[in-house]
C-alpha cells in the first residue's frame, strides 16, 4: 500500500466515522426514525453504515421507500434483496395510492417524481416518524449544499434554508415542536467518488444499472434518454444501441444514463474523478427544468 493509498483510506474511515456518529445520534435522540431507502447507491451506503453502527444489534430504523411505480425493475428487485440481506423492516408507500386518494393529481404524461413529497408526508403521518434519514450529499446540487446534517421541516413538511440550525463542533439540535419533522443526512460531506470508494472497500452490492451495459437510447438536447414505455420515441426519432450506465437511479421518466464503458468499481471511480458535471446535473431531467428546480421541490417537502 502506497502513502497515497493510506491517506485515502484514512480519509474514507474519517467520513465513515462521522456518518456513524450521526446515525447513532439519530437513534439516541428520536423516538421513531425511518431510513429512506430507494435502492440507489447513496441509500445503500447509508444502510450499510447503519448496519455497522449498531451491529450486532438489529438496525433500529424502519426502511421507507416512497415508490412512484415507475422505478427500474432492477432497482426494485435490489431493494427487496438488500432489506432481506440486512434483516431490516421495509415499508413501501406508493404515489399511486396518493393518486387514488386524490391527494396527488397529475397529467397523464407528467412525472410522478416530485409527487413523492406528498406520499412521504402521508407516510410520516401514518407511522408517526419523527425523523427521516436520507442519502443527500452537498456536492450533488446547490440546494442540497445548503443542508445541515439535521435539517428541520415545519408542520407542513416545508424546508426553509434560513431557519436551519448551526452545528458547531458536531453538536446537533434535535428538538422538535409539535408537528415538525427532522431530515438527517449522514453522508452530507461525502462526494460521489467517496461513495464509490466506500462501496468498493466494503464490497456493497448495487443494482446492475450502475455498471456499463447495452441499452436503446435516443439523444435529446444532448442527453441520452432511455427508450422505455414511460419515455417512448417521439415523431421520427430512431433508437440507438449504446453502451451506457446510470450514475443515479430514480423514476424512469426523469433519469438518464451516460455513455460509459465502466464495468468495474475501479473504472467507475476513475470515471467519476474525471467528471466535470455532478450526477444530478448530468442525468436528472427534473433538475433541468429551472435553476432552482431542486430548491423549489425541497421547499414543498421533497427529500
């Protein structure tokens, strides 16, 4: 092992220790916390961190997935397998159920992604969750860079960045007024490369979509859009068979792959280190509707 390898390993273990400290704080401070688990790489990392933080005891958080019913099948299969592997309780609530109740109303061609905020708030009320742990990182997007580790939401589930609390010396204020809820982001200080280094070091399994594979896509405004029943070809468009991978996985209606031959952990880490655009900037169509798209969704209760 070289001096650089040792330095990188120490840095990785330092942020691991920080994240585990945050998770233990959540377990100590809150009565009924949930871990938001979508089956993506960030939530998979946090699930593994929670396992290490409390082993040999069971993970003290309910896994909650807010499902749009438009997720990639590979991710749903992985979600169920991961929950079973870590012996964690998994609760799934669907945007479709919110639509049936009339609390979500969408156009037939509208993405269900942003509507997850409504279903999440309904699940928080149903199960009386007082804290929700998420996998957001500050390097992903400028609105998320404003987040604290402990990010308070008001009684309507709304996020107000100017109302967030200081976190000096890793001391976290977990007090809640009636109706308020806390969102907690243990890997806030991690980068995409950190996540991949940790996944490689800990041998964490992931959905196959994260690795290079062949897929039919179409190029729209410089972005590779996967050809699926939810994102079909338009007009005279013709599909191209390309080797791609997904840097982030989410609702099929707004998640795009990138051209990539990276099929191993080392190749993905090298690719991420050379990237000049964040994974959300490169692949999330919903973030490109406006410069403040993410912040507007977060103010309305999004993760």
